C-alpha cells in the first residue's frame, strides 16, 4: 500500500477517541492533579496508537514521525523558554512587592460591583498594547485575580474576565504573534485583517462586557472583611511602596518599544529581583530558611529560590498565604512537560495524514457560504483539540482552506478572520492545549473551572458564523469560481477506504 495514501477518516478518528477517553478517565481520577502526569500519559498513548496504526497498516516509516516531532517541538522551543521566564516573573513580581502593592491599592480603588467589567477592560488595553495575552495574564492578570479574591469575587468569574480581555487585545493587536500569523498565512495585509475582524470582534466584546457588568451589579458586595484582612496582611508582611510600580512601568515601556517577549520577561524579572533586594530583604531571608548564612548570602539564596522554586510567605491569613505563594520556574515544568507530550500527539496526527483525512470529510459538507465558514470554525476547533497548539492550528486551518476560499471566489481576509475567530480565542479553553495549560498554571485556576466564564472566547466563533449567515460585508470576487474545490472534495471523498 502506498505510503501516500491517507487513512480512512474512521481509522483517523481512533487515536482521537482513545485520547478523549483517556483524558476523561484521567480528569475523573486525578481531578485538579490531572496535569501533573496523567494527561501527559494519555497524550503519549494517543500518539502511540496513531503511530502503530500508520506504521503497521499504512507502512509509514518511523523517520516521518521523528522528523515531524523534531520540527514541531523545535517550533515551540521559544515558547518553552517564555514559560520558564513567566515562572521567574511571577515569583519575582510577587516577592518583590509589585503584585502585593497592586493588590493593596487595587482593592481600595476598584468597586466589587464593577470589578469584572473593569478587569476585562484593563486586560484588553494591556494586551492590545503588548500584543501578548500570556504576558498580560502573567502580570496584571495575576494581580487582578488577587484583587478579585480580596473583593469576594469568585476566582472562576475573575479568571474569565481576565482571559476574555487578554484574548480580545491579543486578537486585535498588530503586535500579536497570532494576528501576524493568521494574516500572513493567507497573505492578507495585517491592518486589513484587523479592520475586517472589527465586524465580528466588536459585537463579541460588547456582549461580553454587558454580561460582566450585569453579573457584577447582581452580585453581593460582602467583600469588606476580605479587603481589610488583605490590606492588613499585605502591609504587615511586605514593604508596600509605590516605587515597586517602576517595574511594571518599565516593562510597559519595553513592550511599547516592541522588545521581544522573552527579553521583556527576563529583564522585568531581573528588575523585580533588584527591588526585592532593596525593599524585601527580610522576606528573602525567610525564603532562604538558613539561619547559619550571613545576610547577603541568605538574600542571594532567597532570590535564587524565588526565581526557580516554590516560595511560601506567612502573612497571618491562610487565604492570603496561598495567594502570595509562588512556584517559580519549577512551577512551569508540568506545563512544559504537557506541551511536549501534546506536540508529540499533534505531530503524529499530522505526519500520519490523519488530520488531512478527517478535514477532508468536513469539506464534503461544504455547500454554501455559511457551511464554508462553519467548516473552517469546526476545523480550527478540532485542530486545537488534537494538535494542542494554536500556532499549528492556525497554519493548518489556513493551508487547508486557502484554495477552497480562492476557488469559491471569496476574499482571503474572510479566511484569515474566520481562522483567528475560531483558533486564537478557543485555544485557551482546551485543558491540554498550550494556552489552556499555561493560563491554568499561571492563574492557579483549572481550565474547566474558568471555561464557562470566558464569554468572549465562547462568543467569538459563534459570532463569525452568525455574520457569515447574514452575509454582512462578505463579498465574492467578480470573476467567481470555476471548478470548485468543494466539488473536487466531494469527488475525491470516496477515495478514502479502509
């Protein structure tokens, strides 16, 4: 049998079904600890099933899978370094007093009733300026989560507001990696791409803000006791000082000057370390936990632990102790491990041709503009579930549908917009996707816990389908289609056989 022959779609679904079944079992058995090893095993078993079927029945050489894994994991190597840098930043911003200071003043300024909508707007602006949802969530997002906790707001609702705002800004920023990738993959000018996304993104974010506003106004305002405990605990433990805010200010300047994310995170962590040495030496000595060391040695050891390991600072309040504890770079290792395993599964599905086989079936159902856009959305969601990475999903979705949109006479910007509406914002809703894993780790809120409250991320793909149904600002070229790829897909669909 030719190694170029695609597996039958039903065969291609076997690894996916195995993976989903194993993940359901893992989540049921391990709960919140499912990302500590169980999910990784499920992903590797799914990859093994895919490779076994391909090598045994379709004679795919092992080298094909090995090369694909090498390329895929190599492509996310910078992402893995960014995750380590995020761990450094999270630890240093907390221990240096940056986040405690933001929380200390934030709980006294923000109203519980308007907190959710304020958090969403703040994260939207920061992400729009930075072009990075990850950086936004790891910095201001962590602070807002603490403020929400002090105000008595559910962490699930707060995480939903943070993620909704961060991914809105990421999606609409010309500095965003995903925005650049989605537009360049379809060869659309980035600003034309962004302007076209306004038609679907604006109503999505407005609906989201209305929901958060109503939820906030309808919620209880019984967080006064929490506010008092948090302000007393923070002021009694950390040296609360407005000077600590120089760190986020300088970080914002670096972001505005388009300095690479990895450099920004590292420099910001180093600055926070200097602030910690100056303003929080007692806490660093406490973290070092070695009374035999001299003060300078204890400070250095405490700072090193802050960067790479877990810290536990006693504030006198259990809830606050949990909030100010950090995991450093070591806290990101489970996420990195999971990303590597997810990349292995995604690589196996791509190299085997199973992804192409499944998406080929999807094309069989495409008949109209609505079905074309809906199929693109469905494919993007499917790829987020199976490849575990939004960048891979964006590229594959664009590649699979580029010729279809072209032959059907639709503008390429329709594909670039639909791809980003479907892929970028939903990646954070998948527990084993790189985005879902990262944000759950950084915020300390499980993906399935915050998922129902990420209204922008849920509404966006639905909105792009609605706009397609209405045909709003969707035009065909004057030359129109010739022999459509939709017809070709239907003609070729029967060629896939067991």
